[in-house]
């Protein structure tokens, strides 16, 4: 996890108030389900990379306040697209 990703995770887990607690719970559920699915389908290395992709997509959100379950799902969809591209590229290497 890079420094920016670490900063976002720290902000979500160490901020005070019910809003951040709710955001943290929603993020944990969404990311946890995503990682479990990727691990089951593609293994732990792809799950690690997919978690980093998910956090990168989270960083692209302009604000964390007021995120809905739809927004969390959008993050997961974007990370899934990155995973699909990576898995597809690795299964079809280009001979040069």
C-alpha cells in the first residue's frame, strides 16, 4: 500500500464521529466482499493487487462524505475492470 492509500485508510479508521464510523463500515464490507471474491476466483496475489486497485479508485472520489452504497459499488466495479484487464493481459501474453 502506498503512502496516499495508507492516508485514506487512516482517515477512514481514525476519524471521530458517526459519519466516519458509517463510512468505515460500508468501506470494510464492500472491500472485504471484493477481496474474498477475487481470492476465491484468482488467488491471493491477484486479491492483493485488486485491493490496491480498489484503494486507488477510492482516492479518485472527490469526497468521502456522503458516499452511498452505490458509490462504493462504483469503486468496486472500477477495480474489477482493472482486475479483468490485468488477468486478461496475463493470460494472453504478446510475443515480441
